[in-house]
C-alpha cells in the first residue's frame, strides 16, 4: 500500500500585516518509503477496488498547495491560537470523475478555513484510477502560533451540555410565506398568481459530526469547525450550526484560550 505525507509548514506570523516570504511552495510534499505497516498519518489508498500511482496524486495536488496555505493565512487574522490538522478524502470513480470530497477529520475548528480547504480540494483532478473506483486521504497540518488549553472529553461534554440539541434546528426546511390568491371586492380583475419558487430541499444533518470549539474570555465561543467520517457535511447545515455554536455559553477558561471537541449525533 502506497503512502506519503503532505504537511503544510512555514506559515510564520500568519496574523501579521506583512507575512514572510515563504520557502518554495510554502508547503512541502515528500515521498516516504513504502511500508506494509500503516503510519499514523499520510495519504491512504485503498486497493480493494482500484488505485492511483503516488506520482499521479502528487502531480494533481501540487498546483493547489499554495492555495491551501492561503486558505489559512488569509483567514486566521490575529487568532494565533488557531490551528490543527485536516484530513481530506477523495472518492474517485473508475471513469476518473471525483464522486465526493470531504473533510474526513479536522480539529482545526474554523469553519471558513475548512470550507476554503474543501473548495480548493474540489479543483483537483486525478484521471482514471487503475483497476476501478478508489478513495484516498491527504492530511494537512496548520500549526498554531499559540497553544490553547485542551479540554478532555468529559470537560467538553459538561461544557456544552444540552446546548448540543440546539443543532437539531438546522435540519428543518426553510418556511416560506403563503401566497395570497384572493382579491378584495372593487379591485382590478384578478391577475394570475405569481409563480412560486421551488421549495428548498430539506437540510440533512450529517452523522457522527465532530465539533471543535475554541472558548475565550467569559466563556464565549471564538471559532468553530466540523468534520465527519461518516457523511458529507452540507454547506447550509454547517452555516446554520456555526451560527448556533458561536452563541453557546461555555465555562470561562480564566485568562486562557481553551479548545474542546464534542460529538453530535
């Protein structure tokens, strides 16, 4: 099984007004020796159905590395405590068409950056895999400049508590005002009613969502992000969930920045 690691490095003082000129590529992609044992990170290709040569994937992602770095650098601002790891997964059909791209894992905790990373990932094309449909993952790392206090699972659950249930509101379809069809007496002859816009599709909540939240002064949520190993995360759901999670009231970390991860559904 072929594997390699893509690590985004050299971000420097991302919150400064004049970021340093990056080294070539502002990120690196290096090939690692082939091994039968799976490392903790790296690109994962599953060969039960099909596969790609390592060089094919390297060539496909090379044009997008700077854009991934820019997703972080242009959005992190002065939040020096913000950073983490993201694993992008591609599902590629036998024809070469990319069937799905998703954040398989992420503890970055910044929805706008995660969305940007996904948008860039969707631009990559790989051609036809060898032997049929396949999927693979690439991990990216965005190192923080500061170190937030990490709350464990029990602390996270106690901090968020019943507020998790508020995210259920994000699966309801949008309500639309009813169109008035009747005219009052004495008015002009009735005109045809305006065409109704097609109903919006219902927003489907993803399964097994891992929510990363940064908690600042007075227990206010500073940033939030989402990832799921089970399903795609609908942009409309993520937008709704981000708005709700940023309004959560959480324990005050008392002079420091805290980071928690909690599971929804």
